[in-house]
């Protein structure tokens, strides 16, 4: 539905400084994530059309004063969906997200304090993990091969249609719930064979479940000059995206998330020079890479790898990201976490001897208390946190 992406934004700012939620607001956030979201900031107003839809798709109740989806909330298919989603999310939070937040509060304190823009190549629609680790970003840029898609008017759905649509959303998140990452080939199949036709509803779900209100949504594209502009119907762009503005509960500064559907292999980028320009102008960022199929180990992904190395002030990744040999040790201060083991069987040829030696020689490697990435079924989890200490050598 094209109308879904028309920006309906009425914003008023108070002109006062932002210090983050106080204790009362934190309690509101904790309580609302269990069931119902309430607006706690009265100095910022916006149309809740997108926000209420995000809550419904996430199995959460909009504020009782807003009635647009009241009929859906009475349907058995939605109440059953809510019950299942609540249970799965509670288990996910208990088993993984709590530990991730605790770890990030100490190990990623420096980049989180700076509130930089966050760059997540190969992340697909995985806003959940990047936001859990980096909750203070001003702007989040995610990329993947999955289409942007849209969200239909679910109020017009019959019960069977609604059931199928909600089941498609839940099933699309199954790998993320259990393994912490999306499997690209399964996501691609899901996007073309089920009710959902892209990542936008999944992004809505993650925003709602992480305590964020969806303020506006707009389909965008990267033009030949490398600028992000409104998407034009019939455009043959190779970098279509969605821009979602959102507001964390208890705060009054809108943030932005971009998701771009683009193939960033070097051979594909030759036909997409506008996106190359966009990558070259992303500014200083904090980058995150996880479950990236070891693509940036290869010379055929040099453009995206070089962009991450050039523009990142901080970079957090597992071994599937940028190969250890590409980090200039005179430029980067590197901290290692967890245990480095052989890559899983699908990527067994990507074992890094130099990284293994770095782990064995480093006496300050800290353990990781949560599972993340391809070794989700074991404790063979590794993370590398790199801080740039001087400019890249030309």
C-alpha cells in the first residue's frame, strides 16, 4: 500500500537538553514492554498510525485510547499470536538479550557514550541485535539482499488471511529467535512464498519490542549522486530502501533507521556507482558485523570492506566479518573476546591462522556469556572489538 509510506509527522520539540529516561520512565518502559505501550513524553506529538501497526504486528497492545486496531485485538487469531510471541520473546530476552545488554554496558561503553551513527552491513533486517549492543545510535544503517516490501492494511484481512500473515512474520523470525541471525536463502524464500513481501514489517516488530515508537516510514532510494531521496515509482534503482524514524520511550529526540536492499559485491557495485558514492560519504560510524558469510574475507568484497575500515571509529564483529589480516595493527587497537574455533562446516575454508595465534598469545581475552552468530549451538563464540587510534594509511 503506497499510502503506508506517506510521512505523517507532526513534531514539536521542547528545546531542553536530553539526559535519557529517569527512573520513573525506566519503570514505565519495563512495564510497557510486557504488554501495552503508553506515551510518556507529552512534549513530542506524532501520528500513531505506524506505531500502532508496529505494536499489533509485535503482539503488543497500543494505548487503550487508540482504537484503530481494537477489532483485531479481539480476534482469537491475534490473541493466540500475542501469547506465543510473548513467550518466545521472554525466552529470548532471558537467554540472550539480558546478557548482551550487560556486556555492552561495560565493553561497549565508549562508543555508546559517543552516540555515533551505526553501520551494519550484511545485517539484513536484524535491528534487534545491533540495537541491543548499540542502543544510543543516532542513525542506524542496515543492508541486505532481502526486498524492502510493504505492510498491507491488515484491518481488511479476514481471519484466515490475518492468521497466515502473522504466521509468516513469526516464522521469518524463527532463525533469529533460535540462532541470533537470519539465513539469507531462507529469508529470500520466505519473502517470496509467504504473505510478507519484504523486511519492513520485521523492522516494525523489532522497533516495537525494543521499546521504540514508529514515528514515520518512507520508501527511499540512493540516486546516481549517492544521495538518499524518495523512491520514484518505476525506478530501476539498485539500492532501494526504507527510512523509518522512531522515538525511544521516555525520550524526545527522533532517531532514524535505514534499510537498503543492495548487492555489495564488487562486480555488482560496478553497475551501482551511486551506492559506491553513498558508502564513501557515510561519515564516521561505529560498525557492527555478524554472521556475514565471511564475504569480506574475499577480494571480491573489497569495496564494502574498505568502506567499513575507512569510516569506522569503532568496529565490533565476529570472525565472519573482516579478516584479521586486513586490520592494520598500527591503526587499530584490538580487544578479543570469547573463543576462536574452526568456522562451522559451511565455511570451513575460512579458518584464520593469524587470528588463532592472536587468541593464543593474548592473555587478556575475556569470556562471552551469551551465544551469538554461527556457533549459536556451542560456546565457541568470538568477538573482536577494534578502536581506531590513528588515521588509515593511504
